[in-house]
């Protein structure tokens, strides 16, 4: 999707504070007008959204305009404009590409956010970075450890039989929990190896690298592994948030992951064009194929070509999905194309694993 040029922002703290005040005043005022003109029901957690509710919100509080305003507020809190969550980038690109890829209304956006952000229109400065993280990694992405137990079992066995130095790539790595899991399996197998997690959202890669979710309260107070990460209102590219234990200053928590000695790299990139320095032995792609972000037949065909190009002979491509039933036909079509691309496929419960046939070349 083409994007509008986003210029880097240089702004003094004073100016940003005034800008934030103006943003809050404008949207509080528009919210008051909404409440005096639009009939209930208004958004509340769990409310089933109808066309009429969406229309009312769009009339008084258009989501595209709100996100555009929010993007300009969030930009100075990020190391580089490229770190803006994809949805905010799209809002800035609106005049170029129309409203494609934006939530249909503010309630649709709120339904993706953790309770602390849902239903709100105005913010304190310290909210902006966690809010950007929440938009980059919506709750529905569901990244967590232990999500694909059937794969773990399979991979333990596959790694045991492998005898080479391994390159593992996790496309669509979210906030990295699954990437840490596979790295721990490689470490357990005793094989040397490296693991790369790839997501188009730089903020997700940053959260994955630092094992911190500034937008979620993940910690159980009694669990020593779940230490709060230091609260930050903005980040720079070299930041690695220190893990403070002062609960008074944190605005996020580290998530627990299996530790491993295998090097892990998290990169902001796209499965459609990410370059590898050598062929991979294992490519994971969970929660992406056939879902909302990757579903048209042409793209899915291109993914097979990419995977064939990027996997070593006998390497494996593992996909899992936890999407609603509506996505099933697309995933089935994708799976059915495996043979044509020289892959032998085998189903696992809820996942599928494909092995690349040696010396396979692309069909004409
Ligand atoms: C539903 S989450 C899945 C997270 C994790 N793999 C899991 O299964 O728990 C989908 C992930 O794919 C990423 N994604 C979306 N489009 C992508 C693309 N074109 N290439 C790589 N990753 C993409 C999203 O940013 C998000 O991190």
C-alpha cells in the first residue's frame, strides 16, 4: 500500500504540551456534542456494534480524523516516523489511499484496545507511548507463549533429528513470545542456531526485544519473573528499558519467556519482501496466513514462491492459525497449493507443517 510521506517531527516539550492540551480540548468538546446529539446506546465494553451506532460515531467523531490527529501527537514520542503503528500511518496516508485498513469507527478501534484505553478520547503525555504499543499490538493478536502446543511437540522431534547449524525465522512474530519459545527449543536440542522474529510493526519488534508490554498490566505481584519495566514516555532507537522494580514508576511489565542461549534478532519487516542472508531451516508463520493482514489469493501465491526461495532443502515451513471460521477457506486454498510449490504437507492439530523437497524448482 502506498503511504504518504511522513516527515520527522522536531518539537519542543512546551509546544508538545500545548498541542496535547489542544487535542484533548477539541476532542472533549466534540464528544460533548456527540453526547447531546447522538442517541444511545453509546459504546461500552461488549456492546454489539450496529451500522447505526457506527454511523452516529462517524458523524460526530470520525475515526480517520481522530487517528490522524493522534498520529501527529504520537510521532514526537517515537524514535523515527517509521515506528508509527501501521494504522496510524494509514490515517496519515488517507488522501492517497482512502480509508482502507482503518477501523470502521471509534468503537471498532476501542474494541481492539485494553480496558485502560478503550472508550477514551483524551490522554496524558505518559499515555501516548503505551497507547501506540496497544494500537501496534491489538489484544486480538493474542501473542502469548504456549499457543501452539502441537507445534512444540513436532519441533522438539524435528530438531532432535537435525544435524546442522540452524536458522529459524518467525514471520508475524507479534510481541515475540513464540519466537522466544522456538529459540528455547533450539537451545534444548543442543544444535547451534540463530532465530529471527519479523513483524512490520517496529513497536512490536521493540516490545519483543525488551520483553515488555507497556500497555498491559501483565505482572502477578508474587511472580519474580514478571518484573515491571521502567515507565517511559518516549523511546529512542537505542533504548533498552531497564527493568525497574519500583512499581510506582512503571507503566508496563516484562512478560515471562523461556530463556535460551540462542541469539535472537527481532526485525521490522514484511514476509512479502524480507531478505535473509542464507536459506532458513525452519520458517514459522503463525496467525498470519489467511487472516486479516494476508489473505488475497495473489499474495498467498507469492508467499509460496518466497518460502520456496527462502527454505533450505528439507527445511520446514510451519503455519498455525487461531482465526474465526470465515478464514478457513482461504487457509485451505493456501494449503492445497503446497504440492505445486514442491512442498509435502502434513496436518497437525490446528497447524500444518510443510517440508521442502530437495532440489525443487518452481513450476513454470
Ligand atoms: C495475529 S498476530 C500473530 C502473532 C504470533 N505469531 C502468534 O501466533 O501468536 C499477527 C502478526 O503478524 C504481523 N504481520 C502483519 N502483516 C505482516 C506481514 N505482511 N509480514 C509479517 N508479519 C505481518 C502482525 O504485525 C502481527 O505481529
